[in-house]
C-alpha cells in the first residue's frame, strides 16, 4: 500500500546548510500490515510519515500509495500526530466530527457516526465535554476516534501514546488493536506506527523496522510471528517476546545517542 523507493530527504538549516534526514530508504508496507518504525530521536521517522501523508516531498526518490506516485496531499490516509491537536473551543463530539464536516457529511449522519466511534473508544457520555475537561488518556481516545471516523484504509500514527503513563498506554494499546481489527475485518487496517517503545512496537506490529541515527537508513527489519487477533499485553509474556526484544535492542543500541532532536 505504501512504498518509499530510493528515498532521500534534505532540509535547510537556518544558516542555509543542507541537512540530510533520510538516506536512500526503500521500504514497502503491504495492505493490512501493521509496521512500526523505531529509531533514535530526530532520525527521520516522522519525516517518513509526513512524506506518506503528502505533507512534504522527497529530495530524491518516490513515495507510492496504492501503486501511484504521490503528487500532493494524501487524503486516503488518517494521520495521528504526536500532539492530539483537539480544537479547544469545540466539544469532544464536535472535534471527532471535524473530518466528516470537512467532507460535507450531513449533521444527522455526523451525530450518528460520532456516537458510534466515541462508544468504540469507551467515551459514551463525553461528547459534550471540552478537551480541557478530559484526561490525557481520554484526549488520545478522542483523537483516535477522530482519525478513524472517516474510515481510512491506512493509518499513520506518530507516537500516539508517547506522553502517557504505562497503565494508560497498555489500555490504549489494547483498545487500538481491538478497534483496528474490528474496523478492518480479519486482517485489520494498514498502519505505520512510530514509537520509541520497543515493547509497544513488538506487541502491536506485524513488522518492526529499526532505523539508524540521522540520516535514517534501514538498520534491521524484523517480522513479528504473533498471529491476530492478539492481546498486546498477553503476548509480552510469551518466551519468543524477549528473544525478539533482544534482537531489536541489539540493532538499536549502537544508534542511540548518535541522533539529535534537530
């Protein structure tokens, strides 16, 4: 569904110097596959998502979506950024409805869909709350509902649970796995997921791709053997889990500290 082919990306620093963020990456994500990207801070993970969303263009190489080269904004994906970006002056229900309203969906249908997706996220009764009245975990649930409500086939998720405590993260990982599988059928939706948490990556993914320090190159690509449906918490107690964790950490350890947050 997504293919970054021979892709390199440079940005201009304030002093005019060209900084290479991504170096000759070729990576395919198949339909209905959940792929996590891990790597040091600032190595280019978010850049790859921005390129897949059509928010930026490569310096060299191409980005294909469903076999066609991207030439502008990719409206076929749902993109959940690191910040939940809920609009503070709108209620939770109004925030979740934003993608539908932008597509001209009638209000009656919007209300029905909002109720459905808030219920899926365990947020019945919170439609009239404003973001400032919600906990961090509930804001993330609302952001996920807003990303899913227009039913994109592909989701780009940039550290969606990064700022949450461990217990809430585990609960939301379970909710995400359950909803993606119920929404996308037996095989789920296509997901590209950025995280710094190796355990989270293994628990949720079909593949985990380790990127090097900037400029990002593919350091390791590991298929995860756990079937679906799966419980992201239960799989962490399987003997194979720690073996996979060690493999990924061995690939990542030498890169940590090389990258910067620039």
